[in-house]
C-alpha cells in the first residue's frame, strides 16, 4: 500500500518561495512562533484571577519578597515557605517591579519559559533536519521548516503545556530550564565535530584545548543552574540521568564528558546555584534542610505526600490526556526509531541522533516519576518537548513534495509500517470521538463543587459543552476523511487546528465562567476585608483554605479547618479580650451555620457566591456550650 504524499500545488509553490529566501524564511518562522505563543499563552493571560490554591501561594510569597526586600527566605502569610527554591519568586518579584502586582506579573515567568522552550524546539528541529539533508546531499528546506513548525505548534497546543504555562507556579519554569538545557546539550553535542573541524582550520589544533565548553554546553550548564534554583536536586538529577543513559548507550560517555569540560561545568553550576542555598541554610538552618530536602524531595519520591497517591498507570493516563490529541501517535513515533538497534545508532553521525536522544528523554522522565510514590500531573511536564519532537519527526516523512526527492530518499519515506500508521490514525479518530461524547455529557459528568455550586447549571446553559463536542466531532470526521483519502500530510495539521479552535471557542470562555463562579466572590470579599478590617482585628477562614484572600487583601489569615475548632478559638478570644474585641470570619454559608453562634453576636458584612464575611462582636457574644453537628 503506497501513501499519497502530495501537497497542494499552491501551498507547495508558496512554501518554495519562502524557504528559498533565508531572510523571508526567518521572518515567517518568527511570526509563526509569535502567533502560536500568543494564542496559547499570552492571550488573556492576566484576565482571570489567581486560581486556588497553589498559584496564590507563589504569588503572595513573591509579593512579600518584593515588599520586604528579603530576597533570601520566602514567606507566605507570616510563615516561611520552603516548598520550592527561590528562582520563581525572584522572577515574579521582578515582574511586580516592572508591571505592578497583578495577575500578569504572576504568570509572566511561566509564559516566557513556555515561549523559550517552544522557540528552541523549533530551532533544534530545523537545525537537525538541515544537517540530515546535508549528510544525504539533498535539499528539502520546506520539510525542515514544516517539521519545525509542527513541533513548535504541537508543544504549544496541548492541555498539559496550556495549563501550566498559564498559571504562576514553578512547573513551567522548570520545564523551560530543563527542556532548554537538554536541547542545548544536544546542539552542543551534535555540532561539536563540525565546530571542532572549523576551529582547527582557522585557529590551529590547540584551540580545541580551551578550558571553557562551547557555547551550547555553556548554556546547558547555566540552564541546569536555573532548574536547580527552580525545583532543587531534580533539576540536575533528571537531565543527568537522561544524558548519562544516552551517552552510555552510544559508548561515548568519557569522550563527551571531556569535550563538555565536565568539571568546569560543575563549577559553573555550583557557582550559580549554590550561593542562595548556602544563604538560606545559614539563615534558617535545619528547618530549611528538613523541610525542603527531606520532606519536599526525599519523602515525595519515597512516600505519599499530601495525599497525592495514584496507581502505577497514572502517568499513562496523564500523557494520553495531557498530550492529547497527539499522544495516540507516540507509540508509533518511538517504534519507528527502532531505538533498540544499538549498532545502528552508534554508526550514525551525531547530528542524526536526535530521535534517540528525545526517546531516552521521554522514557527516563516517564519512568522516574512512575517509580516515585507521590504522583501529580505536573511532574511529567518536562517530557512534553521530547514528546512534541517525537511526533514531529514521525510526520516529517510526509512533508517533502515529490519533486524534491531523489529515489533513494523517497524510498526511505515508507520504512514505517502503513498498517501501524493507519491504526494510529483510526485511534486518533476514535479518541476524538470519545472526547466529543464526553463533552456532550459534561454537565452530568461534573462533580459538585461547594465553592461553585451553580457552575454545573451555568456551564450547561452556556452551551459550551455542546459546542465543544461538535468541534471535536467535526475534527474527528475530517481526520477520518483525510485517512480514507490517504492525505496523511494534513492529519497532524487538522489535529492542531481542532485543538486551537477548541481552546479559543470553548476552553477560554469556560475558564472565564469558572473564574466568575469560583474565584470572583473571594476576590470581592478580599476587597471588602481590606476596607472594613480594624487595626489588630483577626481574620479567620473557617472550613477551607483559599490563599487568594491573603494575596488580594494583603492581610494575614488564620486558617481553621474544622468549625468546632473555630468556635473554641472564638471562645478563647472572648475569654482573653473580654468584651472589647472582635474578629472577622470568612466561611461558606453552611459552615457558618454549623458554628451555631448567637444571632446577635455577629454582623454580616458581605455575602458573595457561596461565602460570607461576618464580624463577631465579643461584647454581644454570649458564652455557651456549643454542639457541633
């Protein structure tokens, strides 16, 4: 069975004009990267409020750093916050200084990190394919740029990247540093032979003995330092495992470590990342060591932390849905590489080993976190650049026009099994159809949310689930038609177009709706709190923990989980302060009822959504024994 690889003549001619003019090709590439990054990350980035509960923890700790000028120890709500290292706080605090304390500034580091790794992915793919064409003595510039464009778009338009690239937490910054570091390593590794030959020709044989690594290796060391300052030891452990496995498999470990100037590189990493760790430990001692290195690193790998347990197959589901809809092509993309053929890969030129490198990258991160006991969807975010490159390399075979190819190169396009590709294509159709069915029944599938009791009704009345279902179903039908007619070159583009349409037409309006129902009431009550709170008046949050109130009110909040504990706390305050004091209580209406306070003992200041803000007046409080239901 022979696949049709034809490209529409008008598009083919248009591409030929672009790629044969380097300046125009560079301009179009930059415009493409700007377009996909703007739609995926910058469009409405700061138009919705912070999302409880993790994002405001980072935002407020950074605000405290910005306000107090303490750039060493992060604080949240008056307590040290040792969950993550300092780089994300520094970047957010710098953003506050530039554009003010707002949602845009909170999310700016994540959006920039996403844009950086997407752009470097584009560059790496087009460089890799250019080197491959050079080795084969052919010219296929449209294939090179189309593959790079697809890799960048696939990386930009998937649920996992969209979610973490649009919120102000450290996960996307880690992915930006780690992913970019690994790409820089490969560029340094793959370009070393050509660079060395050029240097010897122009500067003499002794130039290769420079103490400093080449520019790509140097960038690798700097970015690894950034990863360490973003998430700690995992920032060097994971890249180290990937590179070690890659070089050991190829039998080049000693050779490449020498050319990387490994010990010089370790000094660079230590020089950039160690000073802050030394200062924070000097200031906080064993409290920091036990909390960060013990609890947030070692225990997360060996034990379940904060209830984040999951079955062994958890990350199969995360990648399937988080990298949708392209995830269905990952098995074929890896099988196509035949990574188990060690002798084949060892015989390849370095520039042609990108597929093996990203395959090891993907499998190492996936395996590492599958073994780890604590599991969260964001943990596998750093494998997304590798996944995007794998899919793009699979599709690269279908981009060249026939008249560009020599018979030898044309024959290589059919090394992948047509049956496997056909099967993957139909799985793609079934997967999108299943998602469409899920969207049609979304209001029934959504669980109840006490913080947004009316959201199910609002999302149903909005018509967004039905619209989303039709977008996905239409995508499935068009892809099915492309498979039947063997127009394989269009399948990946249709997936991208369908996801972009779903993001613009369905997902973004749904996010605004959720924000209005779930987060807006808390922002409104935070403003009221800042206006009505008296000096030294305590603010209690009872029955839930929503850190957004701390960020938006700029007030200290005493979080109390159980209503009975809140009642005891109020009674103790009455006993200590007599009749002269008062305090504020922010709670869901049903939880406030459970507190069973005297009706004349408190004053309702505001009610927004599911929440009430009340002032408890000690003078009017009548102490009594309270029965908590």
